[in-house]
C-alpha cells in the first residue's frame, strides 16, 4: 500500500479505485538484481497474495530450456527463485507481454487495470476499451496484492486538446467552442434544473456557434448525451441527456464531455469532472480547461 500511496501522492491522485487485473513487468533477473529478488522474497514471505488476476511478463530466459540454451546457473538460479516468489504470491507465470491472449484474462470494456507492459497498455486502452496507466513492476505487483491502484491519468474521465507546433483553424475553432460550452454548462448546473434542460442548453450553444450538425457526432451517428454521473462506478446514472427530466441536486458529480465530431477528420472535445453546488457547478478536474499547443 505504501508504494501505491506514494504514487498517488506524486500524481495528485483522487483516491484509489479497484482493478480487475494486474500485469507485472521487470521479471528478468537482469532487471531485478539481488535487491529486486530480496524485495520479492520479502513480499512473498510476508504473506503478500494477489487479490485479482495477475500475470507476468517474460523472464530473462526460457524457464525449462535454460541449460540447453547455455544460460549459466549464476543467472538461472536467481531467475527461477524470482518466478517462485511470484507464484507464491498467486501470480500466474504466463511469461508473456500479451496477457489479453490468454483465456479468462481478457479485460472487459471499462475495466480498470494495473498493467506494466507498454504494448499491452496501448492495446487495452485503445482496442479493448479498458483503462490502465503504464505501471512499473513494483506498482503493478502492489496493485495486484491490494486490488487497487491510484485514480489518476488514464483512469480519469478527462480530455484536453493538444497540438504540436500549431492546430488547424477548423480544429481550433471546434475545440474552442467545446471548451466554451463545457464551462457554460458547469456554470449553469444548479439544483432544480433538469438534466434535459442542461443538455438542450448545450445543444443550443453548439448551434449558435455553427456546430449544430457535428455536435456529439456526425450526421446519423450523433449520441444524445453530454455527460454521466460518477460515484460508485466511473460511469453511472444520472445521464445528462435529452428527455431526462430528473432534477439536478447539490452534491451530484458528473463527467461532462461536449465534443464536435467531423467524420473521417477529427474529434474536438473537452471532458472534465465537476460537482454540483447550490451556486452552480464546481470543477474538480485539475487540468485547466484550455487548448494546449506545444
């Protein structure tokens, strides 16, 4: 837990959240060394046990053919000891950087993970629709044992527009409009207003700025909501959407995500988390609502 708390402090995490699986890198004795092996032995001897599905990256050798391949015992013996320590802690020795290829280990869309292999993190976040930061080996192991990881980075519902050098005028205008709508909706989100009214005001603002035909999706593919609740789950009711007559109440927390979508070109949007107060919405997300050109 100390490892996870330290990481959360460094990255300004908003608490912890449960993970469905962990994938641990830094398995090779070349990476671990004697200090790493001692760390694993201490964790295993102290009763550390994985609370969620946990897998391993490849080791520094073929575990059952190291002699045939000319690996020296001075490397093989501590490497096998490291694998034994992982196994004692309930980690499955898949020895693979593609954990999603193993039956029973495929994350579901929306799952939160603590994965360390960079290629697997990219695959999970983009193709599978799960969420994981790029963990280090010790933090992934800690997350496996605790069953949680700090709530920061890709675990958050937060989007900003970035460009390197410059941003095309069309994209800049759409991004600026999304930011203006975003801030206006937060300001107007006061107790008593219905979810539908908030949605309709956002759609009207997009129309007045000339983005009515691409707001929330291109023609024929438009979604009918601009935000959702956050509480026990990252995505839960109430939904800020057309036809939702539920009144907003103080204390509600939403992820707000207005966007302009140009089919086969780009999407420009802003997403942040805010809380409803008696005077209006209060932005919780820490990154400024702005367009960043580096």
